[in-house]
């Protein structure tokens, strides 16, 4: 008959938890919120610049969809400080539109314009939750056209 041997492994995390010092969760959350608030204006400025860059790109005939996609992805990266994720959702929707229109080989300049206008409406405005949801639903319909066309 064999003997069962048990091993107790102490992880680094368990050592850190038991170590004296450190900070309590409420304090860590408070510091995290302060750090986010400190970077809030920088992120808002970055979003402004990404929107301006996209609008400048789209203003030129035959604009490069990849460049617009890159700016939209840049915008998403700076949306982490916002409690409401509607702006990031709209930017992801624009990326999806650019992907799908590229897959079918059909540009959708009007769809891109609609997305840019929606991004402007969602950014730095006090739109209520219902308005934001309606805007996002409309953008989803614009993107879903490509899925319907692909399945038809």
C-alpha cells in the first residue's frame, strides 16, 4: 500500500497578502480613481485629436480606410477613462464597418460619415442613456447591412 503525501506550496501572492504593510482595497480603489481622473483630460484630448484626424482623412476623396481604422483604434485605446463605453462601442463599430466593407470590396463613405457624426455626438456631450443606445443601435444597423448582403 502506498502512502499519500500532501505538499503545501506557498505562492508569492499568498506571501504578499500575509506580509505586513501594503494598503487596503478601499485605499487602492481611491488611488486608482485618482489616477484615472488625473489622466482624464489627456485622454479627452487624444480622443479629440483622433476624431479630427479621422475627419481630415475622410474629407479627402478616395481616403485610405486603413488610416481611418488606425485612428478609430487609437480612439478606443483612450476611452478607458470614461464610465460610459458608448464612445468606444461606436469606434469599434466604425472599425467593423471598415472591415466588412473592405471584405466585400465596396466602400461605404456615407456609413463612415454617419459613424464620425455619431462619435462627435457621443463625445463630450451630455446625451442621456436612451439617446446613446439609439445612436449605437443605428450604427449597428449600418454595419449589419454588410452581413445581410453577404448572406443574401
